[in-house]
């Protein structure tokens, strides 16, 4: 079987980091780059330290390190995070709440298809499919949200730690087997 070219797609997500192995001396350690928590934040200025990077519509402002909504309806705040293939994990905090509900979705979907509706102070997390979106992460309301948000983050969804460990074991086995074949 020497010199046979293999279709490596069956290795799954584990090989997604193979391209970075040249820049990372520890290939197996680089497997942890597969974790969702290790992905870059696609949102710029998610802590609202400045009044920039977000498009604000009526009744929405950025001040005091928060995005503030005052009786906001429809699309109220959005940012382009790029057209992606797959899902993103979005987290944000409602820091002040008076009334209504705030929904989050990606462009291409209507406000009614949001997976969650924030109706109280707290931390929120939602995983959204971005494949039919226009690259925007959008906050909006159908019932006049009044409150503030902070700490918005969006990361590509990859693997959970238990999946990484299984793939690492598979990669270790393949690596060991390949070295034996090379030595023979």
C-alpha cells in the first residue's frame, strides 16, 4: 500500500487542525484548537466600550459600556460577522431589564424564528445555524424591549472536549501506525 493516496475526509474534524500543525510543534496539543471555546470571537466591540462597529436603529444607543434599548421594536442592533458555513455559539448578558423581550438571530431569518427571547437579567447562550444568513448577528424585538446588553460573543461551533479526546486518541493511533509503517 505504499504511495497510496488516501481520502482523509473520514478523519473528520480532527484533521481540520492539520493545516496548522506546521506552525504548532505539538500536533496533538493543537487538537484543542478544535474546541468551540478556543475559537476567535467574531464580534468586534462586544463589550460596547466604544460606540462603534454596531449598526443601531431607532431607540437603541451604545453608552456606559452597554447597548441600551428603549422601547425598541423590530431590528434594533446588528453587526456583520461574515458569511459562515455552519453554526455559531452566541453569548450575551442582559444587564438591565424593564420590559419586553429581546431576540437574537442571524441574517436571513425573521425575528420570529429566534431560538431564545431574553426577558430577564441574566446570561444567555444560543447556537444558531448561519448557512442561510447574510453574515449579520442581529438583536431585535417584536414587543418593545427596554433594557441593556453587554458581553456579546460569537464563536464558530466546533467540538466539545469529549469529542476532542476521542479524536485525539484516533490521531495518536494513526500517528503510531504510520510511524511503524514508515520504519518497516
